[in-house]
């Protein structure tokens, strides 16, 4: 995986940097393969160092990609980092501005005597992760497969009287049994009027006849996430909820059908958004159509009204239109998809036909 560090060095060359400090957990994993909770990775023009404490020395040496030297610090990570920066003559250092706290920034200013400038390179570093290689796609597909199996597994549990939080717990247990490291995010089980909450995490409400139930969840497999949403009904839904379901499904299918490499995220978002708005629900779809999925559950590209990213082959993202009506309920349908030169490949396999339990 030396190529990944070469991406960092390309940024350094373009920006005139002497070194790059990687500190966020997601980028540390992506560029080094280290999964511990604390470290600092210094990339120079020729070398790469992963600075850890005693707890992680053995783990780091077992995990890191070739040509990354693991260094166990003694006094403090910044003291060791300062010595490396002095040895490597690093005067301008790229950092992750979204990860470094204000106090952390001040501490580096005080500790790194030879560094004269710190420059935020977060956007450029994150952009590298947008195009997935075959290995990444395979891991995301496995994470998606786990989520698909969990969806089929949980349906028999969804009956009047069942609590949202119990359903969520059963789903998360099943994900672990199927090989997931954990959940991509806090599992959403939102029923009845609560289904109108786009991020209505599971509560103590009991399912009732006539409820729409939004299930939004995902699994992490070998560091990579999946994301799926399905909306099912407990007993016969109202005519309004049935109409909403059909509109959302149409918007989702049209977006999938019309997606093509070279579009912007904004253009694809508009395909689904125009269908929902034209159906009279303009004020009921307030989030973007989708987001990138990878080592983070929300990453680039953005598929939203503000999505300027050009969609390219190798990008993995979601297609998830929704309609949410306060006091009535909501519907969201979401797949994880892969952009190819021939259009979208749908990684999610769970059925989207109307499900009445």
C-alpha cells in the first residue's frame, strides 16, 4: 500500500510541504492500516513514521504497511515528533485541520521548534479516499451483505408491541454474529409519528398497527462501512403513507437509473428532489440524496444540493431520498451503490417492494 503514502507525498510536492502529519483515526487506518485509538503518523519525502505509546507498540508493528517505522515514545508524542521534524528538517508541516483541536494546535506550536508553518490540508487528504480500489469495494460489499442479511432476519421480530430499542439491539447482535466489527452508526428504528424524524434513533416506543417503521443501519467489516434504509409497515398503512412510499421509491429508482459518471452530486440529487417536490412535498425532504461511504459512514463525494463533486468510476455512495411529514410519519429508502463507467452498480440487495407485516 505504498501508493497511498505516495498520494500524501504528491500533496506535499504540490503544496511545497516538508512533511505531513496524519492524526485522525480514519486517515491513520487508510494510510497506515493501524487501528489503535491514538497515534501520530509523520510522512516525509522519503520516510514515514508512526508514533505510538507502549499500549500499541506490538499491535502497530503487526499492522502497519511496509516501509512505515513504528516508534514508541517515552516522554511525550510531541517530543518524539519534534526530534523527527528536526532530523528531517521539516519547516512547513501539513496537518488535518478538522482533527487537530485548538489546544492540540497550540501544543504543537510550542513543542515543534523547527516547524515554522502549519497548513491545513484536510480537504486534499480526504479527497484521496473518494476512489475505492478493488480490495476496498470487496470489503464494503461484505459490509453491505451483512446488513442485507440482518434486514431479512429482523422482519419476523417486528410486531405490534415490540419496542424500537429491542429491535435495534437484536439487529446489532446479529451484525456481530455475522462478522461485523460493529455498527456504522447508532441504529435507527423509528416508528409511527417518530418515523418523521430523519435520524430517529431507537427509543422505547412500542410498534402499533398502521405504523411506518424506518430502519436505517449499517455494519463495519474490516474497517469499511455499509448503509441501508428500508421502511416497512405494521399492518395496513394509510393512503397518505402509501402514496409517500410510492413517491420515494420512484425518486430513488429514477436517481439510480439516471446516474452517470461525469455528473455532479448536485445534478444527481436534483433528479430525485424534483420528483418529490413536484409531488407536493417540497418542505419534507430536507437532507441530501446521498453521501460517500468508506472508512467513514459519511465521507466524500457529496450527493446533495451543495454537491460540487464530480461523480467518477470507483466512488461508493448512497442513494437515499425520503419524505417526512410531522404527525403522520416518514419514508426513506436507501441503497449503497458503486459508480462505474456504465452507471451505478447497486451493492444493496434487500427488496424495496412494499412490505406490510
